[in-house]
C-alpha cells in the first residue's frame, strides 16, 4: 500500500540503480519527490541501450530500435522519443526485458533519424549498451545523367547494403530521397521529380 498522500504532478521511469529493472520517481507539487525502487528478480535477462547520434541529433530522438533475442522470435520494438510524460521525462535509454532468455541476443537493428540502418549481432544481455551512429560512407557515382527530364544515377556498392539517397538544391540542407537495399554490386536510381531546378545535387551513402 502506498504511503504517498501528496499531490503528484509527474511520474517518470528510469533505471535508478542500473540493475536492469525500471524504477519510478513521483514528482510532488511543492514537496520532495518520492523514489519507488524496483527490487525485482535477478533471474531474468534484460538490455538497456543508449543511442548516440552523430549525423542524426545527438540524443537520437526519433531512432527506432528492434531487438530479436532469437532468430525465430518476432522483434521487440522501442522508440527513442523526446517527450513522454506531463511535467516529467523518462530517461532516453530504451529498456528491453528478455525474460528467462540467457543466451546472446541474435540481432539489434537501429534505424537512425538520418535514415541509416545499423545492425549488431550476438550481443551479450544484462548490460547498458551504448550504440553510436557510425560515420557515413559515401559512394562515388559511376553515372549521373538526365533522361527524359529526370536525373538518373548509378553507383557501386556492396550487395545487401542499405543505400541512402539524398537531394540538395544548395549544398547546405539535404533531404532524404530514398532508402534502398542493394540487390547487386551496381545500384540504379531515378529522381521521381520531373521539374528539376536550375541546380540539384545528389549523394548516396551507407
């Protein structure tokens, strides 16, 4: 039974003691906050992920994280968000409860706000894992031409890699045009816009 009779204005969850379970902090109006510490079982597995953006925003707000404990399991899905509660903010580390699973985590997939997709395999559970967005690897276009009023480009890449296409009209601001998984060593792409400005720039990276 709760002994807190104060007027609460906010509640947030976070792993206060880094033991793999989430604790609660109640923010009281005009009074001290109250921490409810979770002393759950130590026989269950977990993983907490801190995502750090480089090309994306540093807090990785907007990142989507999928975790498969085993190859045959459906993925567990988490979002890194920038606002969770009224007058309170949960920590941005995302928490995965893995139950009685004790083996290595088969796959973690991070889709960064920039569009970059990063995959980690065979990750040990029961830890706070920091995942940093890798620096982009730019591809060199092997062909760039105008065909029937549209820009057409090809570039070389590794089969199976995720290629992000971006467009800019001033070399200052870039916008996502397409995210394509390469099926072969040469990737073709056509700009869907027919009415091109006087100048347009393209780049592809993974």
